[in-house]
């Protein structure tokens, strides 16, 4: 799926663009209603035989609760219907296996992670709502694909940004501006911060800053500062980014769908950022990691700089040691350099 967006916060344009991704209106038909009713009956059987308190917002979960719930009302049952409705409502294949639908240990854990959006322990009311109401379905999908993580958001890599500001200050020789890519950009916070640094270095007018991700909902949220499931998050995000979008002489911005391990289809970049990904829980297998480093190296122009760090999980979920990541830089034909945060390398 080829997909790219220039940022906008115009509500009419956002709605038009969102219909490129999501099917509006009701998806509920008689067959789906029967399946929801059957699931609700299964839940009623679980509730009648479950000897512990039923879930409610704020309930502290125990392993006994999880085990009993998984035995009596397996997560696979409601997950199948949530997935059916969400897939039917998308014009693309959503990456649901990477979401809480699959990472949750039980139905109770999914309820906990999506509270307060999920308010009833019976999945039927929410299933019926997202089947009938396109806006509710979109909000649920965004909530699922864009959870708010502790330590996420802006200012995750302060030392990296401080060092990068100095590096950008030394790039005045690029009279035609510089090209910057924030690869695996997620919901775009790092992309906008990179754009701000480029503008502050006086390189903005002729420069471009791109963000790329393989997940269409992340891409849409980043390009449109759009979080329909969380109005407060959207408001704070827009307040933070508006000066970057509105600055005179700022770089041109674009977000596009891409995989870091795919062959590049854009012109090479002078700077590539790839934070919160390499060596972490999503990308740590040797073959995949080598392909990612090769793909990132291929996106660099000669003399270009690659920066990568991982503080998204405070570093504790890093699966690959720093020394191994530096070895991967060398294997991809890059020359490592010392930076105060994360890893970095230059393309000869």
C-alpha cells in the first residue's frame, strides 16, 4: 500500500483522508449480530461460574483471576470478533498481532489495558458499538494501535537532541538544505522535534524532514496530529507541534509508509534517525536486525549520519547489547562514532 501525507490539522481534510484508510458507517449485519449474541451468552456462562469478583475499572488483577478467566472465557473468543470487525472496517491490513489484542495474557488484561474505553466485562456492548458506529470504531482502532506508554511522547532523547543540535549547526555548507529521515517514527513526536532542530540551525527553508513507519494508523496520527481516542493527548500534541508547522522558513514535512528493511524508494538522506526500535522487543533477531541496518545504511547519502537510541522502555527491554549493535553498524558498511546517547555512525 503506497501511502504518504503532508501534515495538516484541517478537520475537513482529515476526515476525507481518513476515508482512504477506514470504511465509514455501520458494518453490523444479521450474521455478525448472531455472533455477538453467542459471545455474550458465553460470557454470561463464564460470569455465572466465575467464583471471583467480576472485572470493573480499577480492579487489581491476580494470576488466579487471569488463569480462571482464560480457562472459562479464553481471550481468543472475543479477540476473533474484535479482529473481524476491525479488519472489515479497514481498507488495509491492520497490524493487530502487534497490539494488546495479542499481547494481553487474558481477557481481563485486555480490559485493563483499554480501560476506560472498555467499561463492561461483557465484550458484546463494545463489539456492537464499533460494528455500528464508524467514528467509535476508528477511535477504538486508534486506541489499540496508539497506546500511551510511560516515557513515550516528546523529549525522549534529550542528550541525543542536544548533540544533534550541535551537529546541525555545523551543516551550514548545505546551501540546498539537508534531507532528514525519522525512520520507524511511530506517532511522529521525534520527527517534529527533528524539524524544529533543523529550523533552529537555520537550515529549514530548503530542507526536508520525513517520518516513516510501517503502520498506517501511526502514520495517520503523526501526519494529522490526530488522536480521536484521546482528546487531551491530541490537544497537547498540537500545542507542542504548532510552532513547528507554523514557523517561517521551516523545513517541508512529509510522512510516508515504509519498512526500514526494504529497499529505499526515496532520494538518500544526510541524516537518518531510528529511535526506539533497533535491538528492542520488536526487532532483535540477528537476520532481521542485519536487514534493518542494511536498509538504514542504504537510505544514507555518502557522508550521512545515522543516529539510534532506545529509551522508550527506559532501556530495560533492550535485547541486544550496545557492542553488538555497534558491530552491526560496521557490518552494514558504516563507521561508528561516539555520541552521548545511543549509537551513531557515518556512511563513508
